């Protein structure tokens, strides 16, 4: 637009001045004046070239037509007085298009105006259309100098103005200008203008391709700027508002040749989120920046100082040519996390430090930063020993890469050190070594499915390429060696001679091992789905005291185990394997073992073979002998247990089912004599048993019932006593059916027994067995030939004491037997072992003691 107005003004002024200055020769106006005028214009104006095409002059009037080589045409006509050098000219300027460096620019230029005055002092005004806008101007010429210039442009197309200036259209929209210039005197220039832009829109493609300036999509702008000119400076104030930000030019001063610019501004970014696609960083919120700028184009010097408090505290940026200094004072970590759309892991915290770049274009320099604060307790939803932390880091930057020799993170229960850290600012790539020391693993209990305790130290390295992260790790905290590597969705780990006691202590589990190590490896190909493979080899010894406290079972002496898993599979968070397990008591062969990690549910099927039951003596509380084997299956989760087991032992079949705490046992065809032998009891009975047990392991209450078929008594103290007292042989009796039933109440068994043969009945009513003490207390009544012979069984279950209860017919028969033995001097044949202390005759007692053999004399001590 400046060129258009300049062309118009020069054509009008120069033509009028030249026409007045030349002599009037009516006949030779075209032959003399026109060539002289063209020669004069050629000297005054270089580009575009202006040529007078036609000049008609008569006394008192003049008509002129001229053109510029860029397509602008001018015509002027009106009165002229050569005597007093006054004129009154009407002119028009028009063009359909304007050529700029060989290109036709559509203009539709149409301006009309009037010039009135004398050759030294005259006024010019004009109005019309240009750039699809109304244009209006006026000025006066006094002593050859333009003065009192006013001009206005209303709604001009910015794209056409760029085109006329032979520039690519960096923006589009509408331009409004109102200007007033009192004087263009070089000694004292003065003037003011208001410039306004409406409906502005940046050309993102051209700005990015040619100037490397990236703007958010559909970035629009408006502007309102006031400019003033004085003798030395041009002073500018105003506002430029874009879709993303508001720029307030508080005071911008430039030299008249624009070689030096300096001033103050405020940048208000209302929507940081609009910058996210440009910076490749998720942002939110707003920011306000105050700053000052100084630019010297001749000396090629630039300095910008900017401050902001939008992140809390104060951030100060100082740019001096290529050198940049960033000072951070008490920057709010919560505000930083919010701005970068990160979870508010820190409830309180600040960041301070300094960043110095020797060359900001290459991002080369040094930094030193420190931060302290408190983690967000509510957001983390975990219970920690402390939520406070401190971070210190220093290093340098080279070629846009942050290099930190050492970064320390200190909290109450975790200390971390990152060393030789390299962080590429442009690609977010990270490469670093690290060391993590956890003072108390209990701090992670709230987020870990398994409670933990104790210390843990891990060292390793990590690499990050955008979204791809690889981390290696090593630890000796569990004894032995643990190492591995994490990659996106995968994990590889190898462990050798890991201490089982230390592992159980760390995971706050009962210390069931006195010793023990584990070795193996694990490879997870998909962590999220829980898919992978593993091997495991372990051996060790159990802590019998701990096992006893957990199970109330006596596990002495100590016993060992060894386990081998060759091809373990982890799939969909399930462990699938067939472990080989050997313990001191026997071996376990697994058909399968399936463990659901997420549900903590176990499903397995195996066969247990105990080759020497004597090794279970302390465990069972009973002296055992022989061997035993069973097949079993288990389904268990944190709330339910289902156990099925079966064994073909003792000439019969035993089936066991346990649902949670309720246990049921069914046995059929069991050899009683083999059962007694296995239990190391005196083998006083033989037969085939059918038994049922219903027992609650939690309440320790239950009931049982057993039936014996074809039962017969073997030689025992009871049988010998009856043989001598009642003169019948119990071992010759066959009991077709015997029933045993009772109840269990927390370790005590109350039972009843009933059985009979053709001549004999045997009964026990409310007998009691104390399983914890291993004792029995029962009254056994044997009926033969309608005569009752009561016996008391008491003492250890392994070999109880048998005592005949005297009274009535039993007493008479015993006394008669004793007297006969004494008179017949044949005690070895007739006496067995029972003489009652109820006999009052001192002489008879003395005689009995003399004739009773020594090997049975002890039987009389308790009578």
C-alpha cells in the first residue's frame, strides 16, 4: 500500500509542478514539454517507470495522461493560470492489475481526487478503492514539503498487500489504518497511526515450511496497535490476540531506520493445550509471561528477559544472543505436574535451580536442580512410613542431550541414585545407571498383594527410546544372585542360590525353613497377560518349631526336601507345572499343578508315597511302622478348600474328602490287625473294618462309626486273664459283627463298643481316649455264661494296663483259684497274674507271694 500511495503522490505532485514550471507553447506542448517532462520523471523515479503519454494544453487549461510500467494509469485535467501560477486539477488513478516482478496482481485500483493551489503551496485530496478497501487521504504542500497528511484504509485484504510487496501470503484477513502525520520534515518528523487487523488467520503451511515456525491449527488473530513517530524514535503500543495467546505490547521503541528495537511485553497463553501438538507434550492450564526485548540489527545483538509466576515461585529467562540463563526459584511441583497433565503424585513440593546454555540453538550448557516435597497421600492410596522426598541433580547439556553425572532421590524409606544419565530433550530418549536402596519394604505393603519387610538393594541400568523402555537389574539382598532385564511387556530373570529363609522373611511369611536355596530362571513374554516359562530347583531343611506352632504337630526330628521343576509354564496369570518333590518322609509325583496367581487359587493332582512311616512318628504323635501310599487332588483358593484322597492300603480302600474345614473319611475292608500293627498297638484283635469319620478341623469336633466283621481276639493280657479266671478262651470266640461309635471333642475321643459271639458279649460304654496325651481310660465288660467280668483299661495307648475289677462271683472264683494253687503247690499251672488285695488273710497273702513266679509277681502290686 505504501508503494501505491507513493506512486500516486509522486505522479500528482511532479506532474503539476512540472507543468507549471515549463513555458506554455500551445503548438509545441506535445513536441517540447512532453519529452522534457518524461526526462524529468525518469530522473526522479526509478521504479516503477512513469511516462507521460499525452499532454494537451491551452490557455487556462491542461489535460494530461500518464502511465507506470507496472500497470497504473493516471489522467488529470483542469484549469491553470500561468500568470499567478495557480491551478485546480481533477485527477483519476486506476488499474485492473499491477505488475510486481513480472507477476500480475489483481488490484481494481480506482482513486479520484483534486489538487488546488499554487506551485509552492497547494492541497491534494483523494478517495476511492484499493485492495478491495475504501481509501481516503489528503495533504498540503508548503514550500515544497508535504505537511498535514491524513490517510485511512478501511478493510483492505492483507493477502493482496503481501502480494504487492512481492511476499508470500503469511496471513490473511482485513487491515484498517488511520494515520495523521503533521510533518515529514527530516529535522522534526511527527506523526501517529492506528493499525487494526480483523479476522486474521495465519498461513500455517508457509510459516512452517519457509520460516520453521509451527503454530497450532486454525490459529486466528486480531490486532490493535498505535504508533507514534518523533525526531528519533517510533513508539508502538497495542494488543495482538490469537486463538492461543494474548500479546500486549506495553512499550516498543524503535529507531526511525528500524535498526534498533527495544520494549516490554506481556504474553498470556490462555490455552496451553493448543501448544501440545507442536511441542509433542501434553499440556493444560494457562501461563502469563512478562518480558523485555532488545534487538540491534546492525550489531546483530539480541537480548530477551522474561519472567513468569504461573508455575508458582518465579521463573526467569535471560537470552543474550545465543546464551540463555534460566533461573528457577521455588517452582511448585504440583503446578508443574498439572501443567504437563501428570497425576498429582506430589501434594506439596518445590523446584529450584539454574540452567545455563552457552548456545541455546544447540542446547549446550550446564544445569543444577534441587527439589523437595511431600507425596500425595490421598492419590497414592497407600500407607508409607513417610511421604517426604528430596532430589538433587547436576550436569551439563550437549547437543540437546542432558547429561547428569549424579541424581539423588532421598525419602524416608527409599533412596535412589541415578548416574551417567543421558536424556535427549528432542527425542525423550534416556540412558542411565541406577541404584535403589529400600530401607523398609513395609512401605510397599499397601500396594503389594503380599506383605513385606526388611531391606532391599537393586542396581542396574535403564534405556528408553520414546515408548520403548529396557531396564536391567541385579540384587544380592536375598543371598545368592538375582539378575534380569525388563523390556516392554516382557521380563527375564535368573536367580542362583537364593536364600529361602531370607525370602520368607522379606515377604513376611512364617520362617518354615532353617536353611534352603532356590535356583532357576523365568521368562515372561507378556507381563500383562502373564505368559511365560520358568525352571526351578530348590532344596533345604524345615524349621520344625515354626511348623509345630503353625500346625500344632510335632515335626521332630528335622527333615529336608528337594524339588525340581523342569518345564514350568505361566499362561494367562496361571502357573502350570509338574514338580518333582522329595522329602525325608517320602516322595510326591505330581500329575499336574495349576496355580492361578491373580485369584491365588491352587489345583493339583499327585501321588504320595511314604516308604517308612516311622519317620512320621513325631508328626502323627503315634509310633508308626510300615509304608503308605495315596492318590490325592486339591482345589484351593483363599476362601475354599476341596481335598480328595484315596488309598488302597491295609487290605482295604480308604477315601477322604475335605471341604473347607469339614472332613469325611470312608474306609472299607480294612484289616484291623494290620491297622494295629501300623499304629504300633498291641495286636489284640483281628477282623475286617468298615469305618466312617465326620470331623470339623476348625472346631475340632466330630463323630465316627466303625463296624468289624468276623472279629476275633488274639492272645493278650485280657485273654489270659479270662482264661484263668473264667475258665474260657476268648481267642476261640468269633464275633460276626462289632460296632464302635463315638464323638470327638478337641482332642478327646468318647467311644462305645458292642460285640457278641454265641457265648460272649463285650461292651465299652463312654470310654475316653486323650489323643494329645496318648492315654486311654475305659471300662471293658466281658460277659461269659451270663457272668460279667469287668476290666479297667488305663494308661498309655501303646500298651495300656489291664485290671480286673473284683466283686461278687468274680471275687469268689479268684479266691478259690488262689487257695487251690496254694494247697496244690501248682501255681505255675493255675495262677496267671491277678490276686486281689481285698483278701484279708495275712497268711494267705504271704503264701501267695511265696509261690507266685518272679516273672508275674509285679502284676500283684496294683491289686
